[in-house]
C-alpha cells in the first residue's frame, strides 16, 4: 500500500519536464513526502549514538525575582570552547522496536545485550523499567512519538518521519501557509520543500517562528536526506537567516528492492539566541548496525509487553498508587479489585426497593414475637 501511495504522486511529478513552484506541484511534493515517510512500517534496529557538545557554559548572573525564602536561581550562558578545551562527549546504545504505534526501547551497555532499562509504549500507556535501581513507572505517553530513554536525537523515527524532533513532517507542511518548492536548492535532483516562518504568535503549528526545509531524495525512495530549521532575525531590510537545526542522512541501506532506510545520520543543533546565535551547540551522529537490524517485518505482540519482575518498586501514575511487586502480581490483583469494587457499586445501585420492604417486615415480625413472649411471661400477674 505504501508503495502504491508513493508511486502515484512521484510518477505524476516526475513526468513533468521541470518542477515548478505551483500549488499543484507543492501538493504533489507534500504527498510524496507523506508516502515516503510511511514506507517504513516496522523495524527492529540497534542504534549507536554519539553526542558531542561544541560549546560549554559559564555563569552569567542570578535571577533574584524568586518567591520569598527561595534562593536566587543561577543563570548560565553558552560560550565557545577555549583553546585546548576538549568537547564533552556522551554515547548511548539502544535497541528500538516499532510497529503500528507500539514501541519498545532497550538501553544497552556497550559490551552486552542485557538491557539496563526498558520502555514499552503505545498511544495510551507507557511502562518503564530501570534494572539499575529496580524501579518501574506506569504512565500515559505525552505524545505519539514517545522518545524517552533513547532521547529525541537518538530516536530512529526522527530521521525519516518527523520534522527534526518536533512534529510530523507532513503535518507541518500542510498546516503552514506559504509552503513552496525550491527547485534551485536541489543540487542532485532532490525535491526541496520549504515552509517559511509564520509570524502569527497564535499559530497552532509548533515552532511557528521557525522555517523548515526538507530535501526529498529521488535515488532513495524520496526519503528526506536533509532537513533544516532556521529563523529570521533582525528588522525589515536588515534581517538575517540563522540555522537552528539540521539533519543530514549520510548513508542509506537498501533492505528490500527499492526500499531504503537511513543508517548513518549527522544532526546539529545550533544556538538560537544571544551572542553566539547560529553557532553549533550540539552535534549528534547516529549509526545503525545493519547486521542486527531489520525493517518491514512482522513484530510479535509480546515484544510490546512488559511485566515488572518481583521486587520492583512501581509508581503507577494512572491508578495513583505505588507498590512493590511480589511473587504474585499485585498489578493484576489491583485490576481485579477495581473490577470487583465497580461490580459491587453497580449491584448496590441496581437493587430493587423491595430489599428495604423485606427489612421492615423482618423487624415487624421480631416486635410481634417479642410482645407475645412478654405476655406469656406476665400470665401469673394477670391471674391475680
């Protein structure tokens, strides 16, 4: 189905001698973006991510406008690395499984496949287990793309379905006004879509004051091979464009005939205000282990279930309870107790009014018997 959806707008736009910045071609290009981003329907991938900070921070003062009794809040600002100062580096390795809005993320140590933390999420519930401290959390996921544990830039979905780390590509380009095609930016035959910044502060599109560009690569199924976010700063006539974020796919992998997946990516986050505006702040490289990864394959349902082991301290934010899992699964007991309690309440509300009449008749019978017994005991008194 995804291939059919992709083929129709793709063939239509490629049949033209040249792509023009017309509403018809823009709509076709957005359709290609939508279909291409859905070409990967499921995956089980292992991703190694390296974070490199290109700046450091220093004290810039304190905030004193705090409630009485509270300490002033330190304020920091970014600064360039000094000569000889090494960039801070952080690495993580995750296994990510996805199918039909169900997700599983495992945080893996460098030399083992035994996960130290596990997250399982769907559109209604998120479960997270830390094997380091034996804790668990049950909560509702905040968004459709719940990238906890793997982080926004470590989330594999970021690199082909979302506009950077913010929202669905298609949503942004359909919701913005003034979306246009920029054929002059497609140096290797890419389709380039641009959504200019929206000056309306009440716009219901995330990051309304940022513009976005996406390059759709015809050699790799029209998947995005570059995404840019930018802002315009300055007064009219002297305004200047500054980057806020960029993502570049450096390598694709053909996992099936004419089906491609991004496997080596570089993402850069820029400083978007202050003296260093436009300077790189964070650089992220993500590398997918193709020997351990698969795409568009059936994912067993049990991959998206997570039972907390005995001894786990669980904070259930949905039921507003905390408990320690024992040998018998207390979570299932809580569910049973909740159902039983609801049944009892329902039965009590549905009982007919005849219950009260029965109670009255029983009490009346008891009174009559008591009177008769009393009269029997008082017989000698009446005979005198």
